[in-house]
């Protein structure tokens, strides 16, 4: 199983600069490659172009006059260091997860292999490209997201979890 974690940096999440910096971080070519990046939602262009993704996120916000408050959400799905998962499989899982957990929102996805464990970064536009509604996740919603992640791990036959005594990474 993987660990799903929503990242909270209250000050950075509310600024355009924070959004741009986060996109540049997850799409850093030293941490990922174009083959391991993907963008869900209204976007045309290379999935590793942080500036273009940023521009599209801002355009969506302005289209719906919703360019205030929280600008983005950032989440990570991490896999155990001994999990036999390829970057391609991790990307497919992250896409499946994003399409279920962030319906109607643009999501930039990047798979990182710069640590001893593979992990997926998700940067989510807080404004829906479909209806302009803002993303709000309650604790109950986050628990549901963890269940989505757990179900997908089962679908992808991932084995490491808290119930596995040999595992160092806990199940969500």
C-alpha cells in the first residue's frame, strides 16, 4: 500500500508565487522526466512545462473570477522503498486517483525517483475548470481519498502496508 498525504503550507498555498514554485519543484528535471508527468483537465502542452501549467491554472481562476484565497492543493502518494512499482505504474495509479478524488479540477502529476522510494506529487488547481467551484476537502473527504488510494493499491497489487510486519511504511 501507499501513503497518501495532503501537504499544508498555509502561507504558500495562498499565493501565486507558491503555486508557481510548487509546480517548478514537482516538475524539476533532476527529479522527474517528461514521461513521468501528466496533466488532468483543461490543458494543452507538454506535461513538464511548469510555466505553461501555471498560466493555465491562473486562466481558469480568472475565467471564473475566483482568483483569491487558496490557490492550489499539494498531495503526495508515497510507496515503500521495497515496493516493486515502475514509474509508469505509479503514474497510472496517480492519474486514476486524481480522476476520482479531484473531479473537475486540473491536476499536475509528477513521479519522483530521487529518493529511495518512488513517490507521486499532485498539484491541484483549487478552481474547477468545469464550473468554477472551489475545492474544499473536509477531514471526511480526506479519509475518503485515503480509501480511494488504498483501493487503487489493491487494484495495482501493491503489497506493503501496516499489516505487513516487514514494512516500514504504514498503510493510510
